[in-house]
C-alpha cells in the first residue's frame, strides 16, 4: 500500500496579507492568538479527515510548499522556521491531537525545516 503525505502548498488567498497564493505571507502572523493560523491548521485537519473518510490514510504532512524559497512566483507561503515551529506548537498540534492523528493514520506529522533552530 502506498504511503501518502498531505501537503497544502499555500493557504487560500483570503488568508494572506497579499490576497493571493503566490509569494504570500499569512495574514495576522503565526502567534498563539492568530485566528488565521488556527484556520490554516483546521484546513489541514479537514484534509486528513476527508481523505480518511474515503479510505486514504495519510502518513504525515508537510507544512507547505518550500517555505525556505521565499520571494518565488509560485504557490508558496513565506514562513521562517521559528514561525513554523510556533504554528505547529500553537495550532496544528492542538488541532490534530495525538488521538485524532492516530485514528486518521497520520503516523509522522512532518514539516520542512524540522531541525530548524528552536524546534525539536
């Protein structure tokens, strides 16, 4: 059976400062109180739930399309390793919770830059 990763390359345009999906920045930042960062985490959860409902179990996630390639003219969300750490700690992790992740078959939630300064 193939092992699949879920990857949303960039959030919907309404979630970005620039109101576009290319070379964008998350509206409102990545901090603990960011409603947009929380909504972006819920997008990932809904993606995993939708796939699971159709019998497709995701092995893990990537955080997005090449976050270190800032300034490019394709679907990329500009995010630093520390901002990504905060998003996972404050938003994606709590939204997935270990029990839900296991039920959905998400065995290894991954993100690019996992070994960035300040992340585990």
